[in-house]
C-alpha cells in the first residue's frame, strides 16, 4: 500500500538519535550514525517515490528475499543504522521510522544505497568530514577510516541488491536464477503451456534449450523467472 505522505519528514531531536544508538556497539557503526544527523534529508514525497519503485509502496512488505519494508532494507543495514531500536526488521516498523533510518543510510552511503530507485533523492551525502577541530594526523586518519567504511558499506549493499535481483525465491525458500528473457513466468505456467501460447517452434524442448542457463529441470520453472522465447 502506498502512503502519500505530504510535507517534510520531521527529524528526531539529537537526544532521541543518541538514545537509538544505545543498542549498537562498535566505533565502525557509531561514527556514521552520529554524523548522519547533520545531513540534509530527502523529502517525504521523494521517499514515497523510492518505496513505490522498490516495493510498490508497501511499507510492511516481506517477500522472503532478504529485504524488508517499503525501502527494502537488509537486516544487517537496518541494524547497523539503529533500526532495531524500533523493530527487528524494517517491515515491522512504521513508515516514518523507516524513513528516519533511510535518511541515515542516505547520509552515510549516498544514493548508491538504492542503485536504481534512489536517483531522485536530494539528500546530501555524508563524506566522513568533521567540523570539530583536533590534532592534524589524528583527525585525518579518523576521517579517512570513516570514509573508507562508508564506501565499503555502500559497495556491499549495492552488491547484495544486484545479486538479489538476479534470483527468484521458490516456495521452499531456495533461490534460483531469474534470467533476462522477454517472458516472465507466472503461477501455473509450464514450459509446454508457454510454448503453445507463444507458438514457439520446437515446443517445450526448444524453450528448455533456450533457457538451460537458468532451468535445470524442465518440470520446474518458477514465477518471476524471465525466459527467452527465441
């Protein structure tokens, strides 16, 4: 379900943000979280657009693909940015709570955290810099370390999402290759029915041969797989 939130998302007070970090340990996580509070937030309508792209606007979605909620957080990203202060996974949190955590991810990782759907976000990207003064070598080392961590987190999330979009989860929870063909398998389809419906010369045997890179057993195809018809 798409929530059409209007107006800008109100950010929590500094005290609230600090409290949300209480259950998260380790400097590697705390550093980007604390700094993220100073970044410019995207608008509510922009987050709605991302959610529409990522999950059809369903803020409580959990399809079993390892990503949760309207903005499709992995469990590890949700926890790393303080989301478990609200719920164990994003699909169990409210829309405003998901947006709050998303703003922290955006501030730390940039739009690349949502490689396809985040292109329209206007929030600033956290670069690892600090406005407070400290000794030259210590500050430089800390900033460099924080920037490296942010880059690694962004690369990791992008890689995870790219991999997930190349697979389809079967009813048993097993992941199989999705493929990139022009026909998308729906529930009830068989190779024979698809071949007949689309008049594939050579029938199901031809379909099986055309898609042998993703189909290992002609009797088993799954909704969401994309088959080549020629």
